[in-house]
C-alpha cells in the first residue's frame, strides 16, 4: 500500500492511538517469560564452543577450544548472568549473529568491573544490562585492556567489542521491557517484532535512531508523528526511516544552532515564517552538509516538504500530541504552522529534463557488462581476465560475491526491481500447466517466477521466465544451502552475508550495492560516448528490459502487467524511452542518396517528415523515398538511380546482396541474348545500360556507407544543393 500522505505530508485523521505508559503497573514484567524459553543447556552461561549446540553460534577460536568449557557470565547480580545466557541463546535460536568468544569474555569482564564501580559509588548494583549504557561498558573495557597490556586496543578489536555491547544492550532493553515499542529511542525491526511492518520489508535492515536528535521536543514530536503514521499505515517503514533521518539531521541541527527552544518556534506568525525562510536558505548553503557542498535541489525540496508535513500533522493532532509528550507548549500551534514557507515545497523528484534514452543500456554494452560478472563471482584469491565482445580485455582480482552476480543477471533477464530480486522466496518458481519445464529452446518460457511486490498492491506478482532464469535460481539455491547451518532451509533465495548463519534475513541492498561498487572500480567500463557503465545503476536494467519488450511489439497492456504497474501511465514512460531511443538511432545513421551522393534533407527533417506524414508508403526494402506526397513515382524499381532515394548502413547487407544478384542477372540475360540472337548483347542495350547504372549506384552507395560509419554528426553539414532527378551514368 502506498503512503497516503499528501504532498505537504497531511494525512486523513486516524483513530486516536492508545498509548499505555511505560511504567504502568498493569503491564507485567516480561523477563520471566523470556527466561523460561531458554533451554537447560544454555542457562548456566558456561559453554564449550566447539561442542554441539554451541559451536553453531560461536566463532571457532582455537584458544577457546581444547576440550573444555569457558565461563561467559559477567560478575555481579545473577540477573546479569541470566540476561547474557539469554542473549547468547537468542542469537543462536534466531540466527542473529555469530559471537567471537574472546570479545564476549572481554565484554563480560568490563560489565563486571563497571557493576562493581557503580555499586561502590551509587550504593547499589545495576539491576539489568539495560542499566549499563554501551558507551560506558566500552570505556571500561578500554581501561581494563590498557591496564593489562600497557597499550590501547586496536581499532578493529574495539569495533567488535562495541558491536557486542550495543547488541546486548539493545536486545535486553527492548525485549525485556514492558514499555511500548515507540518509547524506545532505537526502532529496529530485527529486534522488536511489535513494530508494524509489511510481510516483506525491503528496508528491514535500516533502523530509526531517535537518541541523538536535538532539541528534545523535536525528538518527541518525531516519535509521536512517525509511530502513529506507521501504526495506522499512513507511512511505510522506508518513509519513517527517511523522515527521521532528514528531520533529525537537518531541522534538528538548524534549530539547535539557532537556539530555538520552543516547539512553536516564535510567538508571531511573521517570526515563524522568518525562521523557516532562514532554514530554506541554510539548506541551500554548504553549511548544511559535512561535504562542503550544498544539498541537491531535490534533497532540499524533500526536507522542506517533510518539515511542513510534520507540522501540519502535529497541528491537526495537537491534543494527542500533548497527551503523548506531556508538553503543554504544543498548545501554541496555529494556522501559521500550516504555512511555514512562502512557496510550498513538493518534495517530488522531477525527470522533465532527463533524457529518456539515457536509461536504456544498448545490447552491445549490456553484453560487455554481463561478461564482467565473472569478476564479481570469482574468488578473491584469483586474478581474472575477461574477454569482452569486440576484442577488449579486462583483468581484475575476483570480488568473491556470486550472489551479487546472479542477482544482477536476474534483474537484466526479468526487469524486476532490485528489492524484488533480493527478496525472492527460496523456491520462487511454479510450474505452468501445459508448458514443458524441460524445454531448451532459446527464450522459451518454462515456469513462472513469483516475486515480492512491495511497492504496489493488487497486481499479479508473477512473470513467465525461461530456462536461463530457472538455472540461475537453481544455482543460487545450491549456494544458499551450502552457506547456512546444516538442515536449515532459508526463507529467502539471496542471503545477507553477515550475522545470518541460519539464513533468516534476505540480502540487504547496502551489501549488494557495495559489491557492485567494487565491480565498477575493477572494470571502469564506458559506453560509446565515454559515459560510465555503472553496475550500481540497477534500475537501468528495468528500463532496458521494458524497452526490449516494446521494441519486440509486445502490447502496452501486456508490458504493464509484466512490469507490475498498476496503471498504463507508468508503462508509457518506457514507451517514451523507446521512442527516444528509436529517434536517436534514426538520427545518428549516415544516409546517402543514389550513386552515394549527399542528401539535401537533414536527418532531423527527414525524421519529422516521415513521422508527421506517416510515410509508410515511402518505406522501401533497401531505404527510404523522400519524394513529396503530392507527387507520384513512375520509375518502377529504379530507385537506385533516383534523386529522391535515401539509405543508410542498416541496409548495407541488402545492397551487397542486390549487387551480387544484379551481376548474376546480367550474366544470365547476356547468355540468353547470345543464344537467341547469335551475338553478344551490346553495351548500348537499353536494358543493360539501366542495369549498369544501377550497379554503378550500388557500388558508390556501398563505398560511401563503408567509408563513413554511422555517427550522429554526419549529415549535419551536408550540402543544401538540389540533386538532379537522374544523375549521369
């Protein structure tokens, strides 16, 4: 379901959500239930990491094997040890991550030391790991390491320690707390299954982190707005992530720099408008970014639109906002907050200035890119030399990501969006009654591919596919089985490569894009115009596949169904791309007239005339007739000697064949003439003379087309002189 927000962000008024207080005594403590799920072998926190079932979750470290068990419990209250054991079991049970035992022992020592220090200073020990902030645990771990080794830890080890500290704290504080999901500062779909979501969420690996957003009143306003919009399906998860990031980063930083402490901004409407006019100007300056470059126009428009959308929603739901935040200052919201900017931003991306044909990859360029996928698949220990069509070679070290290669190729073959490919079910193929799945003919359909349609509702999320696609699916299934725990069947075909030993999470777009970026750097492919052929621009594959279908004459409504569009308007965008590509091919062709002479008509004039006048009657098997429609032709088949004849390199084979056939025809006719009249056919014979002129024209045309290859600039400076209707022999 698409977001039902308007351009300004306003939305239909939903039912008022019930928000129980986090400290409500009616909500029971969930910890006993969580602890009761932990099986007996996992409860004591002492594990032999090389023994079943513990070896599935621990990274195998030779220093922690030796046939003995190791204690991973942090010193201190028994609850801390229980929570640690529960976290380890949860990582195993849900396949959340692999655990490095040395890092876990280091973390446990830091937790125990911090617990002792806090007990001494505060007079009581922490009741839970949730009471120990991860950055304080990491600081204590650094102190312990330096005291023991006389030096600070390496950056890599410190990152691994912080990763464990953050993950343990997040999982314990969210899952073992009775507070509603929106009261936490970190919203993570992988941690909290209470957060509303679609059945298949392409951005499930992205989190919303409200903790660092200032001023505090903006953080609480975002919490209210985004949690309500997500609960009542006004926004999808991807929209919530974007809104939190943009407004927390840009609006929050601007308001902090301007020392704006009141959520109503200013007491007078004119002052409110002045603050947000300044915000719009600030976004257009280099000060708004960390790169020293201003935001792009579409980015500025999006931030302004989202800011207006938030305030419009808060104004419409101010009573609920005050009840949720307890901040009475929101009572000051008024009509001025519904019109923050003099010119209302849309936040919509425009493609009016884009060149439609730029989204299509030509057949030769696509073949070169597909050849380079071998580099993406090859192990990192190998150096690969790939021979590209046309004789070019590329040598590069393997990237070791066959998943990314198969996903990219599936996009090229099917035209699906990247999220639809990365989230394919493990077994996405279904048989089609009446089709033989063993057919091997090229491009023959053998099955249906079911994909996850997460962008548009109520469309058929299946397409017919050929044997090449089914073979790619089978190869990826075999790879996936080899990279998950024995006996596990992953729900998705493409697997996230990190912390996913049970294969429960699909390949994230971020990791897929990182592999394709490395391929860009390794190959540095360019097209004929010198522009980069970027593997990361995956949506071009969808445009290319759609254009192939339209070019093959597939009806618009069938292409619409194949692409998963709900309306034909979007499909017509690809039709516009096709038209632009066809025009570009027409204009860049080098055309000559009879006897290889330059044309009077310019390519763009010729294109417009043929299109406006629907000159199908002027299309010839070997070229195009430019005779005005008011005139008629009495030349029979003598177009080769006519001044209104035009042709290009696409007909070169026809001309060469016609030259051979004409020479053969002359030979046959001369033999027949000699047998009938007892003497050779004279050169002044009217039939032979016209055939000789046609041969002269063919010879000149072939030489002209061979000597001057097609290029868009050819013809731009052609002579404007008038050609005679019958050039001399």
